[in-house]
C-alpha cells in the first residue's frame, strides 16, 4: 500500500504471454522504489478465451475475469488499462479506452499501419487529461541504461550500432497459424521484434535519418490451422491437417543512418534454431565499444582506452545498485544477484503509475506519438525492400 497516494484501478486486456507479463508487473509495481508512489488496485483481466482470463486473474490476484474487453473499458472502478492483444485490435481498444476516460498503456508495435497509428495519436490528443503510453520495455533494462550512461560519458557517441534479434518460435513448420503470421510485409518478424530493436537503436543513436538495403524472406511458406487456443507464440496446441499460407516475413535484414551521423546494421529472425530469445546490441563508439546480450541481462562488456595497451581488452561489468533501476528495484539489490526481462515490465508499470499520479519517479513511458514514429521507421524498412 502506498503512503498518502491514491490507488489506481488497473486492468489488463489480453491474457496471453504479454498480457500475463503486464498483469504480473502491476502486481509487483508497489513493491519497488518509493512507498510514497501510487499503488495499483488489481481490478480485472479480460480475454476472449475465458480460461485464459480466469487463470490470469487468479494467478496474479485480480478481482475478476472478463471475456469482453468492453466490460473493462466501461467499468467505473478501472482507471488505467494495458492493451496486450493482437496488433490488429490495438487501435479499436485504445481509442475506446481513451474515449471512456482511461489511461492507456498499449503494447508495441502501436498499430498495424501508420494510418491506424495516426488515428490513435489523434484520439490521445483529444483526451489531454489522460496518460497515453506505448510499451518499449527494453528501455527499462538496467544494463542498457548503464551503457547509455557510458555513451553519454567516456565511450562517446555511437558511430555504428549493430542489433541482432534472433528467435526460433517460428522454426518448426508444424507450429500452428496465428495472427503473428498474418498480414502483409513488415507485419511479421519486423513488427514483432524489429520494433524493439529499431527503438533501441534510437535510444542510443537518436532519430533515424534513412533506411537502406532491406531484405525480407518467408522461409516457412505454410502452417497448419490450430485446433485450440494457444498462449504466446502458439506452442503446444494441436493442429489440423489443413495448411494455410504464411503472409509475412520470417527474416529481415537492413541498414540505417541517423541524424547523429551514426549508422546501423540489423538482423532479425523468428526461425533461428537454438535462439529462443536472443537479443544482442553492439555499440561501436568514438572512444571504445560495448555489447549487451539479453541471455545475460545483468551484465555488459566494455572496452575503452583506459587500461594500458599491454593488458587492455573487453571486460565484463556486472550490474549492481550503482546502475539505473537496481537500487530498491529488486528484492535483493546486490551485485550479481540478477534480474531479467520480466523485471523490465515491472519498472515500466511503475513508471506508468507514476505518470498517472503526477509524481516524480522513473523516466516516463514513451507516448503514442513515439509509437507512431516507430511505425514510420518500420514503414521505411518495408519501403526499402520494395525499392
């Protein structure tokens, strides 16, 4: 319970993999950082598939489960919602939530198209008293924030950003068809995980100036229809013998340029066998270089001109309470105890609640206008594949 700050009634729309991450994040948000910040009141989980909604509500301590997201939007005890459903539904749900007077945190990518994103930003502008935010959770990584401090300090500006994000959730051709494999070019691996990586590049390099040399490929051409409802990337559900075509890309590579003068190189895959969730960032800077891997989230490597040349080389830095987000952000805020991607959602939820209460806390969440900008970068990636 927060001390002297009103509670915020929260609900999560979507009880799949990302929805559960949001639900858990709100549950933990009151346990991190200051006790004078607003505490969430866990009101509802909504999902069209009732077993998912009921399971998440019980598992994460929410008062009720709903099968219609409109029941959450219309509820007077809900002040804020996380929108964690299929990308094609983001606009409809977000606009309705804003019109109903709710604060909204929408998952990335903001929408299926720039036009949809523009409409969502317009809806947010028509609701000036409500917080609107988009969920780029890697901006909450302690290690990546520590690296940003080094880029703004000893390492100097980034000259070359290299971002690889490789997953294997689409490697098996018997994995069932889902919304992730539907939609035109750019709605596949680029929208799913490339949205994160292009945002991280701007986190370090500033605004994108251009996109070049895009290559996209669909390597698994068909997938079977599912016989049930699956969580996340649709593993573990039975499938039929009927195959349907995959509509978007499995692999995407491209290069970028930035207004700062930096350049970027990107490799994205959802069919990279053996890489369940492998995000890697390499920063080649004016005075040194550094790297981060999500599989080792509580550390980074760095090399600069400090040590004598005879003993110089890359060294591992373990994240501790002297780095961003760690002190009071973990039950054991001690060096090498560790943290992971789920914690990034907790820090994001804490920042969103701080914004709603108007209290000074963590760096604010990016708004829907930022999400629209990200969509324009993704659109430029797709355009570079056509030209």
